[in-house]
C-alpha cells in the first residue's frame, strides 16, 4: 500500500482493477453531481472536498464511496438540502447546534470555522451538533485546523443504528463511534482517526458483498463466537462487530464507546433515548489553541520530541519503519500529485447511473 521510504518515489495505493484520476476532475465531478441533486454551490463544494480528502488519505470506504449513498439520501429527502443549523445554546466557548439533517461535511466545516474563531480569544471552543447527517471521514478535517497551529478533537456517533455490542454482551448498542485528534508539529501534523470498535460498518458491508474475510477476528456471531466472516452481521441470529480490543480486552473499546456517547449524545441532549430518524451523526468538535496555554512554540517543541522518539524506536520487523499516526495517509495524499487519486474499483460504477441521470460526463482515468 505504501513505500516505507521517505523519498519522492510514487507508491500510490493500489487495488485490483483500480484506476487513477486527476484530483481536479474528481472534485469537479462530485461537485456537479451534488449541485445536480439540489445542493447549493457552497454545500456541494464542502461535501465534495471532504469526500475526496478521504480517498486522498486512503480511507476508501469513507471517501467518494459515500457519494452515491449521499445522493440517494438527497433524492429521498432524508438529507436536507437547504437551510442552516439552529442554535440550541450558545456560550463564548461552548455552543450546541441542531443540524436539521443538513449535509454533515458542510456542518462540520462551519463548526470548525466558528470554533477556531472563538478559540483565538477563549483559548478553546467546543461545538456539539445533534441531528447532523453523516459526516464522512473524520481524518479529512484535521489538516485544515493543524495548518493554523491549532488542535482539533472530533468524535461522532450515530444514535439511529447499532452494530457493536457492549463488552460481554450479545445485543448491539453502539455504532463504531469514531474518535479523532490532530495536532501540529514543526513538520507535518499527527492525525489519529480510530473507531472504538474493532472495525467499521463500511468495511464489513464491503467485504460481505465481495465474499471476503476480515484480517482478524473482529466480529462475533449471534452465539458469542468470534470470527473473520462479516456475514455473521447479516445472518440470524445476527452477530455484532466487537469493541476495540476484541474478546480479550474489549472492555477498553467499550469504555471509549461510552465516552463518545457522553460527549456526543449526552452533551447534545439528543441520542439513543430519542426516536431514530435515519442515517446520521451526533458530533463533538473541539478546537484548542496552544497559544493560550504554554504557547505554540512550546507545544511544538514537546510534540516534536515525542514524534522524534517514536521514529527513533527500533522497528519490530526488519525493513520496516515506525510511522506516526496519520503519516501513511499524508504520504498517499502527496503521492496522488504524481499518479492521481486511486479509487476503489466499485466507486465509479456506483456513480455512473447518477451521472447518466443528471446528464454528466464521467471522469476519465489517467
């Protein structure tokens, strides 16, 4: 998937049957599809930018693979096209929005701008959003913030669905409840984006359709037996995805799932105690300005030393290197400039009917 070398040789992600496309062509195509579906120019641009960023970073289930489902949600009215979030409560460093099921990427980008502006005077600002639509790949948002010398914490849950059982249980309660963080260093940022479950709904759904197996025993069947077959999530009695840590230490992922629920649904006052409304998200977003604490340079000095020590750690496997969180994705993003964006093979066939419906020309591979 990625060259361990730090040189400029391209080693873009590859998949059987995958093709490369110019970034500008994909952005333009996604934007045109969304505008044709009824979204305004600014909302369409926000969604297109965030989805493509997911593919640039190698998150192939949370990039343009989501565009088809988003278009279907717009067509059905389940994703709202027009309007702005409603302010539920507002304080200098804390605000809560009702997203009214508007496009999640646009809502998150609006929240980032508000939080970054207020963090400049308050030191930090938290925005919680209830009733957002799906917000795509969490890692896609962080560099916009770290490039400003700021820290971003971003977590979300979907109270409308459940596919992960609590540790020790059989019945699902949670969604993968991803949590992410990004912080600046003197070079490129460090970005972590992890589910509090062993894997995601996107990957299990894809592998189930393709007849594939998971890399490890990340799911549990309806009788409590762990395994690699995502089909147990669709068979009766239905199984679940395991919490992060699996059968041995899943209590850790279970605890993190509960934390994300508290920061999202709890603070938003809207979650699993409410009637489901469809595919969506409840969002916790916090921007922190290091300048308000010991200062940005002091922050970078400390984080530079942390990253230096991580890189200096002897690799456990010969020929490998110790990478920092998010480093692989940032390298893939840089490499796309010389070979184009590598799309998972099922994405363009999924978007072709939408292009035909709207009379748009499909992008041509490089």
